[in-house]
C-alpha cells in the first residue's frame, strides 16, 4: 500500500487498482463538530418538551415550523458527522470498469462505469479564496468533490475536500491507470 498525500491510500494489484480517500482528521475540528451536534440535539429535545406546555394553537404551529427546520439541519449535520468519523470513498479500477462507492462504515452503494464510457476526466480548479470553496470544505458539509468525469452524458464527481496538491496527484494516478487498462484492450 502506498499513500498519496495524507488521506489517499492506493493498492496496485495485477488486474486492479484500489484507491481509498479518507476524510480529513483534525482533532479540534472534530471536537467542535461533536459539540455542535450535542447542542443541536439538546435544543431539539427542549423544543419537543415545549409541546407538552399549554401553548395556543398558533404558538404550537411556530414550534412545528421550527422543528421541521430543526429536523432538516439535524439530518444534514448528522450525515456530516457520520461522514467525518466513519466515511471514506472507495475507487476500484479493473480492466472492465471503474467502480466508485461513498461509504459510511461499510454501508454505501457501489456504482460501476465501463472504462470505454468514461470521458473528460479532469480536476476542478477552484480559487481557495472563493466563498463556495470555503463552504464546501467546511467541517459541517459533506461535499466538495474535486475530480469528475463524464459517463453516458452524465457528470460524476468524487474526491471530497481534497486540496489542490492531493487532487492533482490523484488525477495523475487515476488517469495513468485508466490509460493502462484501456491500452490492454
């Protein structure tokens, strides 16, 4: 096993290459994320207990509206927390296909793409001072994919929260493996 940067591991075997991209592990950011999730859950529990109080119908409607927003953001932050602690991206390149899986623990759906159908494989160049880049790379967001390819007219993205250097190294590694596999056919 070899490493590309601090977060990407690669295994080259005779007929396939396997790449695993791990989330960035920064202790103080993970601690803040856990603190935020805990406080968010406590707020939700407190508001749920308020339903038992003698509020008017309009006041309870406000609580319901608040809780609907709360549930949405609880889902988003829960997903981001699970990704941060248990997530990884798995990529396998074999002579026939490129298989990609977003995995939390061992759960996730693997999708295969025939190598002949993969076109326009490239790295997204973004300015790190861009507000969108900063948001996508924040701890409470799962996204921020940097590499993409076109398959059957649809764009597929991967490489969550990779910095410029790691994204370019991973791009070169995958492009080389794709070329090798396609030349063997």
